[in-house]
C-alpha cells in the first residue's frame, strides 16, 4: 500500500532554472525512495520506479502507484513555486514528505 505526500516550497530562481537545479538535486533523494526521473516537460518532472530485475518486483511497484511529480510555477512575488507530490511505500513516506531531504 502506498501513502501519498505533498510538499510545497519556493525557490528564488526562475522556473526554468529551478527545474534544472531540482532535476540534479533530486537524483539521489529520488533513488533512495526507489524512483528515477522518467520524463521531463516544461514546468514538470515525473519520477517512476526503475525497471530492474526481478521484473515482477518492478512491475509491482508500478502497479502499486508509486510515483512522484514535481511542478514548477512562477511565484507571485518572483521566483518559483514548487509542488512535489506523489505516492510511495509506507517505509519511505517520512523521507519523501520531508522538505529538507
């Protein structure tokens, strides 16, 4: 069973710069919760479970709904408003929901 999470924060950089910085900065934390960057679009990063051996375990994580989406929107007073949301297993929830991680 997965637990959902949502973290909101602000960054000083413009949305494009914030997205590039976040893509680099989130590589290790995403890996620790079992996800990797699967898709990049303007204003959004999508993370999904890695496909690895054994395939049945990888498929279970995907079917279970484990994922994370990071959205970047212009802030009201400049900078960027960032929303990180997703779903991870219970044992990874505290780490995923911690804005300091």
